[in-house]
C-alpha cells in the first residue's frame, strides 16, 4: 500500500461528518456547478439594482415593444462594446410602431455608469450600475431583452424580480424548516396525543386542494394592503403549507434515534426535551435536513411564481417572475413580442440548479454509502 493511499485512509478515518460530506459533494460536478449558479442568483438578489441599468418602473410609450438589441464587442479591431441606435417608424395603415437598426449610429457602453438612484441593501444611496451608455442622447437606450407594452426594460425588471421571488422562497423555506423540525421533533419525542394531533394536522393540510385554497386566501387579502404586507402574507401562506413533508422526515429520523444510548444518557443527565431535540438529535442528521431544504426551495419558488402568474399572489407595482409572466399569457402579445417569455428562463435555470444541488447534497449526506 502506497504512502499516499495510507495517508488518505487516515484522513478519512479521523474526518468529521462535514468533511466527509464536502469531499463527496465535490465529486458531484453537476451539483457543484449548480451550487455556483445558485450563488450567482443570490448575488443578483443582493445587487439587483446594480445589475439593472434602467428604472424597472419607468414607462415610456415611445419605447413600446422594442426588440432585444445585440451587443457588438469590437469596433475597428478594438474592444469597444456598443449597440446600434434605433429609428422609430409608424405604419400609416395599422398605426403600429416598428424599430429598425440604424447602422450608421453607434451607442457605446460604459461600465460602472451612473443611472437611476436606488438604495443598496435598502440603506446606502447609490446611482452606480454595472452597465450604462457613454455620452448618450435622451432618445438612446440599451435594451438587452427588449421592452414590454409600456416601454419598461425587461432585463432590469427581471433583475429586480429575482430579488423578490428568491427572497420569498428563502424566507418561506426558513419558516417551514423551523416548523418542520419543531413539530416533527415534538411529535416523535412526546408521542401519544401530541403525535396523533400533529399527524392529523399534517394529513388535513396535505388533503386540501392547493389551487382553491390559494384562491380563497388570496381573496381574503385586502386590496388596500401595501406591497410589503402582501409580500409577508404570501410568505406566511407558502410557509404554513410547506412544512408537512419535512416534519414527517424529521419524525422518522427522531423515532430511529430515540432509543440510542446517547439519547438515554442525555435524559439521565436531566436534559430537557428541547435540548435533546436541538442539541443531540438534530446535529446527527443535519446534512439530510440541508439536502431536504435545498429540494424544498424550488417548490417555494414555483408556488410564488404560480400564485403571481394566476393573479393570486403579488400584485403590481411589485415585480416578481410570476408578475412578469402575466404579460406572456396573451397570445397576441406573444406574437408581437415573443421576447417577453425571457422571464421564464431564470425560473427554469434556478429550479434545475436547486434540484441538481439537492441531489448532490442528498448523495453526499451519506459519505459511507
């Protein structure tokens, strides 16, 4: 046996559970790539206004349904990114606006340019954006993904929508995680009447038809509520409907651990039930909970997107992926502006990334398997 192989076996023998999980996770290349994509999305969440270059709420009827522009990175052999200017024409028979590229006019891009004002992290005033235009005229603009019917820039709206949709998913999973671990742990540790009541509650929640329930809850939200109030209400609704699966997983794990020697020793030492749950039982399968959480996040994001798409969730002027996709419901609109479907792309990417990441974490959670 070689020295290197012996050294690796010694490291494996003394490694902690977290080290074993990390070593195995690194071998899952698709999960690692998905993890990087998820990190990139949450960087956009933190700096959404920085990555947006136009005010996502600003409307301009003169820029209705502008098609996506192509960025040209080189000009006369030098790296000078630019977009061509656009000329606007109106069809005298249909009165519809159309836009044509003006090959003789180049509008150069600038990095870390000044634009509309916003508060970074909600606290720090700033007007710096990743992209902007150099010496632009008032009629000039950059439209990476085009504009909607009222002239709002789709790229900027997707950036801001990412913040709302992903934070609702993260907040919802956090609340569901707490409820699932707490109620699932109490159900297993106390048993008897407590177990029966929690399990019956889980069965009642799981038996409810989702869409009618959402419709009833959405109808109960007052129209006078602000965007923040609706945001919090949607988060709470999704959370209270999403904890049941995790609670049953936690209950099964706790029942398997309840008769272990270290649990009996903790009880004899006078540890409270909450200490036994959170200090002794929970750390023993924390990696499984992390994997379950990463798989629950896509369901939360899909729930918010579906609610908003159906008009049962967030409402304008809030911006989420579901609200952006409302514009894609009209077939006539899609025929004129198919680029509005671009709002579905980040949904698909993040859902796939979370699922692949969850699969990798689930496989890595059992390093001896």
